[in-house]
C-alpha cells in the first residue's frame, strides 16, 4: 500500500528519493502497471515523474528519441516515428489505456504481454538510464537493472526493418504469443528474435538469430518452434504454442526480407 507520495522536480531529485527509500519505492508515471491487479509488487512510496518531464519526442535524420514518459497514444499519433513502433504501441486496443501507459513503464515492467518491448528489442533500440548510462533495451529488459529510464533511441526504418506478430485469445483477452524479428538493412548489426506469451517472459531465440537472414522459411519455422521454451499452460498445449511460435517467427522474418 502506498503511504508516501513524492513529487520531485528533477531527475536527480527523483533518483535520490528512490535511493533513499530503497526497494519499497517505485517510480510512477501513468500508473497503469503499478495499479494493475496483476502487479504482485508491494510499494510503500511512489516517486511521481509528473514534474520531471521526460515526455518529449525528438525526430532526427538517423534515429528518433522517445522520452520515457511519452504515452503510447502519443506514439501512435506521431507519424514521424518508425511505423513498427507505432504499430507496437497500437497493440493496446483501448485508447483510454494508451493515454495512460508510458513507453518507459511498458519496458520497465518487463511483462510478457508488453506492447512495445519486443519491437524495441528487435529494432536494436537503446535505453538511456539515469544512473547506468546507455544500454540496449534488450539488456535492460533481460537484465536486472532497475534504473530510472530517461528516453529510448530508436533507429530509423532506413537502417533496420522489423516484423511483428501478436495474437491474443480474444480482442481483449490474454496474450497467446508476441513475436518480433529485426534485421539490419546494411548488415552492421546482428538479427534479433524475441518472443513471449502464455506464461513465457520476453525471450530471445538465439538459435534462430544465428541463421538469419539466409535460412529458408521451413528451417526458421522448425528452429523457432524447437527453441521456444513454452511450458504447460491453460491457453494451449505446448505443441500448439510451439507451432504458433514457429509460424509467427517465420512470418516476421519474411516481412523483413
């Protein structure tokens, strides 16, 4: 239960409060995930980011910079952003939720049904943090860093392409599978394949990454199905989930070729 609510006016002040309060404190932007019934964490102090800023979106020639407090709705509405990032933000079907969810919260929550994390990982996006500097979104999500996210830098479409897949049980039902495949257009960065869903957290399929972009569709599909670490889940059998994963990853890879 939140007992203390803090309103810092700078990044430095926000970080200092969090450091003082320790693991019992959380950063609060839109509050969508912290207030969700699915959230099992218990916090005593909330550090509001309302007055800190971090919501600007900057458009450059080679990349775009998205403030961590930018909402999914702002991302969907901004036509200067890479289409794949707008598509990922639009995976949240409800506009009133998109106006509350921030891209920073969507990444930092590390949920299997994150709307943007897989796409950002596949796009080789970089996270700017308050204390640890720059790191890839992939390293942030798959690691244990809990630093305050400041912004996300995403390469423009001219440098990297990405295919996305998302399947839920119903329009607003639980996630069956989320998949993203990213390939470099100029060959200067390695392929990235990310999947999650049905009890499996965000996971990179390195066995598939090593064979792209030259493997045939059947090989990609078979390897992805074998590599996906699904367990028993009420949403479907392991065989079904692996089959779905294989087909989805292959389709995403085709979209990049």
